[in-house]
C-alpha cells in the first residue's frame, strides 16, 4: 500500500468522499454518515497491494493469541488461485472465483473451519482513468462499498454477519457503477466490458505456519530513507508523536507518557514481518500487521469526534496524562508509530 492508496482507504472507511462539502449543512451530514459507517464497519479495513504474496492488513481490535515467533519459509514461487496468491495477509485462500468485469457480479461459497477469515477482492484490467465501484456482501449483509480495487477486508464480527463454523457462507461482490474523473469533476460512464473481477476467502494461519518471503540479503532499507506515514516528516509534522523501536532490541515494548492531544490518525510502518499493538491508557486501539519486508505503511483513525469512546469505551480529554505503549510481536527489524495530532495540538 502506497501513501495514495492509504489515503483512499481511509477516505473509503470514513465515508468522507473525495468531494468536500461547500456549506455547513453538508458537512453535518457527512459527519453523521461517518459515525454510522464506522459503527457498522469498525473492523473492516481495506488494503491494496494484494498482488504480492504478503501484503499489509489492518484490523481493530484484531486480538489473537500469542504465537511462537518462528516463521515458516516461503516456497520459491507463490502459487495462485483464480488470480489470487494462495498465501496473503496471514491467510491461506480456501475458495476463490474470477469472472469478466462485464458480468458485474461474482460470488464464492465457503464452509469455514474458523471465523478468523479474510475477504480478498480483485478488479483488474480497467482503464486507469475509470473508477469502478462495488459492494461486498456476506449472506446478503453489506460489509463494505466503494472503489473496486485489489485489496482485502477482515471483518471482526463474522458471527454478526450470520457466519457459522461448518455452515456454508456466500460472499458476493457486485459492481454498482463506474465513473471517470476529469477537470469538470466526476462523470458516470458505462461499466467497462474489458477487465476482470474476483473474490476469495482466506482462513488465517498461526504466524509460525505462514510462509513468509525470505529475508532480503544485506541491510534492510532504513526507515529514515522512507517517507513517514501520512506524508509526514519531523519537519513537516512538528506536532506528530513518534515512537520508534529500540535499535538494540526491536522486540522491546516502547512507551511514552504525555499530555493528551486530539489525534487525527495513527500511522505505522515496519521493516519486517510482525505485529505492532498500539495501546492508549491500557486499551488496544490499533494493530498493524506486516507479512513481508516492503516497509509499507498502514494506519487508522484517531479519537476525533469522540469515536474512541463509542468504539473502545475510551473517553479521553485534552490535558489528561496518558500513557501510550507499542507492543511489538515477531518483528526482527526497525519500526515506528506516528500519531498525528490535530492542528494546534502536540504531545
């Protein structure tokens, strides 16, 4: 996931469309939609870059049991199923299907052995200036909608979607329209005849069984040579709160106590496969996952609009003394967490 895709993902999750409100009434309506959408999809996060065997995924709260930090070794080539890598985002694909885009709908049915599942989507071969929109439903219940792209979704509450271990569940991707963006704005266009869409279901695996790619030879790219998530640098985002790994021991938890500001987002990056659990006042608010050595950024929303109170029962106020802690798991290289504060705030 690059920074452009990350911005698009966060925009899709919050349902803040690309067009900005031009008056207060519209802004108020957008805020109401944001709150409703977050409550409905609190743990459904999309990520791009599924074309590689091990992309970044992100889940809230994403609690999993601690596992032996001994990764498996990936095969020399990664097999694919219906155009999807067999292994991605900590999961193994167990069912998949692809159809021409002109069909406008693709579905796959699986009998799950676990409710720790991932939905993978593909939307390939469309002209770059055309955006295709889609919905994803599980047994008729809406999981997400928005731009169709190569990515993944990991709903936290599969039981709430009516899915039961040992019982068939059907996931459907439906194309709802297409548009072309230009100088005059967005214009609806017919759904292209050329292209392909696909959907797959993956079952999550223990970390020590997932076939990670081999560690690159030589020194890993220093994080100082990559952009900070959210487009920030210490010069550009002087109020950002940055927690970094211990250079001598990247597995050591890092914490900081500060006077609480308002956060707009939390962004994370890691050089190596592993997890970063972000806890605020003892409450886990974010989990970042990496399954390769791409040092790809991932992120989530902050506590603006009191969202953390409804999502995590975490009611923070400016001026509170709060401890932030990052607990790494399985990582073997450098990592960093960037908390972006609202304008005028700082830690």
